[in-house]
C-alpha cells in the first residue's frame, strides 16, 4: 500500500515553505479550504486538474497527523 503522505512536499523556496502537493504550487491548505467549503473530490479535481484523488486524501491524512498530539492535563 502506498504511503500517500509522501505526496506532501515542503520546499523552503516554494509557497513560503508551506506543505504542498507533489512539489506543485498547490498547498495542502488550499485543498483543505476547498473541502471545507463543500466541494466534492470531483469538483476539486475539476478546479485543480493537476491533482489526483490520492492527493486530496494525502492532504487530509497530513492534516490529521499534524493535529495528533498528546494533551497532558495537570
């Protein structure tokens, strides 16, 4: 099974070092914004034809992993 998070790249000189999809200038946050605005995968792929469905899934997985942190209650 492919590790889809490898589709997420970060380059200091590209998009301010923000995580992007496969080295393109399509940021993870751009994909997440489209999803949060109610666009379907199909609509996103029409809007950004260089993307693949796995790229959208990778953006979601990446965001989920970034949000996974331990909370210590004192």
